[in-house]
């Protein structure tokens, strides 16, 4: 399967995905767009298949669009992408906390026979929650711990900066808690997924712990993420998850729930 890829966002994750895609024989051309023109140019110079184009210009030429920019970018481009029948990979999963917006995108994707892919991101255990959600899940909790600077905070002791549901967490920390959105969509929804965000000055890595129980049994999944070498605020696992999703699109063998 040979395809062309469009990438919105040439930051750390977009760069990792572009470099991986550059080595995939299934991907012929990679079109790049970022509001930061220096980021566009820098990435384009570091891959062989890259071309810089606006989203409007590259959409007719691509099969899949990869978003690695922001919730704003999803709100701006998702409907246009799907209406053209293009598959869409969304990294800014928090943009889907708006139920009406999510349902609208789902409706368009069904009508146009295209897919919306939501990578697991920086968390592990999403596949287990997705499987468990086929029956009853009684409770799902996400505990995220980060160094204060990763949350834009300044504390000298361990501090719980948020304790509530995933919907409010995504609103309050739109750049930091996409994992809560992915977990909510896989399991019991934004309003019923409990989230605790901790700023810990002793922490050197971003960590995410999922706790769940239901008719399936009990689940506990925990990951301590190394920061992305190109952006300390982003976990390297998020980039790896994005690349794995892209490989899933081009590969005939599908693994996982």
C-alpha cells in the first residue's frame, strides 16, 4: 500500500513521525505544514520525501493526515480533512472532550468512509481498558505525576494541582493531559474518568498510572516516560505511539484490541 502523508505540526512529535515515515517504503511523499515556518524548513531539510505546503494545498494529494499541533488545529482542520475522505490521526486528543464536536467528526467519517485514529500517546494500558469497556467498568482513575516545570508550575514540595474528572482536566491542562482524553474515550467517558495531576519537584520523568476495576477484574498499568530529546515537556512514548499508529495504518497485520 503506497500512500502520501500530510503532517500538521513540525514540533517534536511531528518531527519524529516525519523521520520515521521517511524510512517507510509504503509512504511516497510527506507534506509538511506548521505556523512556525522555521520549524517547517528545519524538518524539511532533514527528510528526503518532504515538501512544504499549506494544508489546503496538500489535502488533495494525501491519503492520511497526521495532526501533531494543538487542539486549535484539530478544531480548524478536522472537518475539512474528513469531508475530503482522508484518514486523520489526532495527537491532540483533548480536542474531543466536546461531545458535539466528536459526534460531528464521527458522523462525517462514517459518511465519507474514512478513519479517525487516536494513538495511545504517553500512557500504557489503553488496550486493556478498551477491551474491558465491552462489559461493565466500575471505575477508572488516572494519576499523572510530572515535574512542576512540565506543568508550568513552581512548587518546592509534592502538590496535587488537579483532582476531578477528565473533562475538566483536559480543559484546565490542554497541553499536558491528552492521555486523560484517550483513556476516557477508550473506557467510561470524560465525566466518569477520575484524574489526579501531581506536580512533584523530585520527579525527573513524567509518569502515568491507570487503575481500573469492573467485571473483567482489576487493571493497574504504570509507565515512567523519558522526555522527548527535542522537547522536555513531551514524553518520548507519545512519539513512539504516534509512529506505531502510522505503522498500523500501512501494515496488513493489526495487533491489539
